[in-house]
C-alpha cells in the first residue's frame, strides 16, 4: 500500500513540475496573423441578387419553345461560383454562366422551356452556388393551350 501511495505521489509531482512551462511563450505570432487573415477571408461571401425570381410566359401554344433570361448581380464581397442549375422537369433547361462572377459584376441565366404540359404549368429552377444560403429558387410559369385549339388567353 505504501508503494502505491509513494508511486502516485511521484507521478503527481512529476506531472505538476513538467507543466511549469509558460504556454504563452509557445505562441507563434506569425501563425496568429495568418489565422486572422484566414478568418477575415471566411467572412467574405457572394450574394446573388436577381432582377426577378419568376417569369410568366403568359398563354402559349403547346410544344412552342420559349426562353427567358434571369439577370443577377453579385452584391457580395467574394467571387460568385454557380456550381449547378437544375429544373424540376426535363422540359425546362437552365444554362448558367460557367465563369465566376466578381463582386459588383452581373451575369445571366438562360432558361429554355419546350412548352410541354397543359393548362397552368409552373416549373422551379434551383441554382446552387457558393452563397450563404447555398441555393436560390427561380420559377417560370405559363398557361399552355392545346395545339390548334382556340387560345384561352393572349398568345405571346
């Protein structure tokens, strides 16, 4: 029992005396400066600001191709990179810019719709980018009249 208490005492003394080094002397000021720059850069985020988030084609004839452009500006403070643009349906094809958009610069997202469907049709386009939200939702809609039928609304 005495040997166990003596061993524990020696281990305790050794542990307390080995930790007497000044921890602040181990800090490298160059690493602190680099961490501050890195943390500041992490706060820089792009922001996609669209002129419109929805486009209405109005009344169209079935199977008549349509297209529209969604214009946007990077109102953030870092380059905007669009990684993906997907539609809720194969009848709608988004075509985003491939190059990064610098802060303050503008870009265009072309969306083509083949006029499929009937009556009121709404399609969503999800744009994935390196923004704080991570994605933006755009919508197109149209009233699709059957081919050859009398239009229910003004045909564009």
